[in-house]
C-alpha cells in the first residue's frame, strides 16, 4: 500500500471517530439541558439558573483535575501550540476528556460553545492515530486537521466550511495531495452525524426573502460594526480572563465566577449554554419568545425593550464566556462569537426597520451575515466564516453579502488588531506561534546544535607573539579572548593585527587586552534562532559568540545556520 493511500484510509477513520465524538457531545449536552430546564415555568423566577453554572463548572474542574488529569480552558490555542512547539503530539487523554468536561460545563449553563472542545477531541484523535502508526510530525499535523474538519462538519453539517476551517485556522500550509484527506475526513464526519441523528442540525430555518443590491449600503455598515464588535469581544474575553486569573485560589475562581455567571443567566436566560436556540428564534421571526423564562421582563411587550434586552446580551455574552472558561469550565469562543454576531445582525436590521425609512431589511439575512462577520473578525478566518454560513443556510443566496461583510469586518479588525483571539490568548500565556513558514523552520533549529568550537581562544594577558603562534595553526580568522574562567572579554581578528604582526619589536610588548574589541553582538544559548537571526541582521556580522551563564561556548556563523536551514527545508519537502 502506498503512503498516500494509507493516509486516505486513516483520514476516513479519523472522520468517523470525530463525527461520533461530536454527536455524543451534542446529544449529551442537550439531554442535560432538557433534564435541568424543561420544567421551568415562565411566570416564576427560576432561581436554579443561579445555581446550575456553579455546579457545572465545579464538576468540570474536579473531574478534569482529579480523574482525567486534563483541566479545561481554551482548546484551539492549545492545539495550535502543540502543532507548532510539540511536534503535533496531543496527549491521549484529550481524545475523550473534553467531551466529558464540556458536557458538564455547557449542560449546566456555562456560556461557551462545543465547537472548540470538539476540535480538540478530533485533533487529539488524529494526532494519536498518527503516533500509533509511527507517522512523522508533518503527517500527524495533517491528521490533526482531518480530525478538526470531521468534528466541525459533524456539528454544523457543513463539510466545505469544515475543510476550509481546518486549512485556515489549524494548518499553516496545505498542498493538493494534503487537501484530499481533509475532504474525506470532513465527508465521513458529516455522514456519521447524518446516520446517527438524521438531518437534525443546529439551525433550522428556510430563507424566504431574496437578496437585493439595494441592501449593500447596509451590509457595508454592518461589516464595519461587526469589526468593532469583534474588537470589543476579544478585549472583553481577555480582560475578564485576566481578572479571573488574578484571583488567588481556584475555589475563589469557581465561587465568584460561577456566582456572577449565574446571576447573568438568571436575568438573561438566552445566555444559558450555547444559545443557538435563541438564534433560531430570531431567524424565524419570533423575537418576543426570547423574553420567556425571564420573569422580570416576560410581561413587557415592547420592540424597543427587545432591542435593549438584546443589546445587553451582546455586551454580556463575551464576559459570560470568559468567566465560564476562566473559572475552570471547558469550552470555546467559537459558538459565542457566532451567537453575538447573530444577535448583532438582528438588532441592526430590527432597529433600522423600526425607523421605517428606505426599504425594509430581512431579519434572517442580517442575522446570518453578521454571524459570518463576527467569526471573521474574532477568529481571523474570513473564508471559513463565508462557507460555513453559506452551507448552513442551505444555498448560496447570501454568498455576495457574506463575502462582503466578512471582508469588511476582517479589514476593520485587522487594522487595530493583527492577531486572532486564539493567538493573543497564547501570547497572554507567554507562548507564541511562528508568523510564517520561514519562522517555523528557524524555530526547528536549536542554537546550541550549530555552535562552532574550532576557534582557538587566547588569554587577555597574552602577547602578540602568542597570538601569532595560534594564527599559524588556526583555520579561522577570529580569535575569542577568554580568561581562565571561560569568560569572554572580547575578540581579535586578523584584520586587527595585520599591520603589526610582522614587527618584531611589538610582538613582545603589545598585549591582547590592548588589541581586542567587543563583538558586535552576543548570542545567549537560551535564545531561539529567530532572535539570533535578528541579531545577525542588526549587527551585519557573519560570526557571533555564544554565551551560557557567563561562560564562552563558541561561535555561530550565518553559513552554518543557512546550511541547517536548507537541510530542514529539504527534509520538510520530502516528508
């Protein structure tokens, strides 16, 4: 069997397992939510909304900490970090741990999404199957993308959008040969979901209105608004998580975070869980129903109040999501970004129609298109957003506005914030991802592995005659000046002594300490190759000394780095 055929078979298997895990998680969450909330009465204050989030977050944290040894938190940033820094190796426990902890978190009202935990689960399945088959890091990365595509495809029933998400968010590069396994995994994940739960999907609606070119000025305004709300979303998520992290103990995080989240859900029940049911209500045109189960507001029947109510949800949802994850729950911001986008689009069109000028705007269209805009702005994944929303609408009626709003939102967000929320969360943790393939290759080179130790050192108290003796046997034109403690005092080159080295009078009277000079830069053994190359570029040098804990180790040359870089590049291409 050829290597390519073997990868195709594995991609299909990974798609099936990822689809199965996605179905199990979604059905488990919905079962828990039905059990906890179906008997709630709209005319009474349902105080259990305050208690449920604390129970869910506590249970998720305790199970993750003491039984699974895998705490919750954001999933997709961890996947990206494992691909970049850990040779695409994801711990085996993540093939099932996030299914359990996310079900507890979201089922009990945690205001996060299931997509990120499913991406983690699918990615872990791909990584571990690749390790089991003794595949290299590059092929494991491809299988991680297959797992992510299979999971997203199973959840949304959007195989094309899932493939593009895997390429745009998970994988840094893709070739035609690598594209086929992603397609197979996405299709098998979607088919697994269809076989197990039929045509049931997260969004159930039928677009009745048609797209009009006269709507485009409003889509322009919506795109700009989506960009600024994306910035707000990212800022509030990071700020809230920092506040939670600053609490000294985990019990305090769970107590304060769970209590605050409970009160938010108590007054604004649509924030409970994922919130996709709220979007379905808005898309179907039944906006009055969103006040159900909110006894303080359900008696109010005012379009203006509905706008105010939804406006508070837009402001509070990012905070609620960050509290859920920061307090110890498991989930992601994929679904919350779609949720906030949908609410924003509905509010925009609803408010415009209330004013009554120009032509009326279709509420369903603007709700869906704004979901695309927020996903594009928050996750910096414009293509994924376009195809995902286009597929779940069942057609391409909205393709033009989806493309337009996605582009405008991405441009607006990128102008103020160049990185996606996932990358910024990694930076907040002191981690970073390579910006390009060039940087990725450089980070694969260990600085200590390219040190050249054949340069002959000389003591600062030695004379010019001693140096001439070294010149006779050395193959290099640089001489590090090092004392008995291996401390580097400076360097001497042949150019420094060329005009005096044949003067007999100076050979015994000129000392090395008088001839030496400081190197243009010094490399630390702990620095990465990207930092080393920056020092080479800024100094214009071709050779720089390396120091570790104040002790001289040797020199690194640009030519040695280029040679190592070329070997890494050839090996990567051959893989």
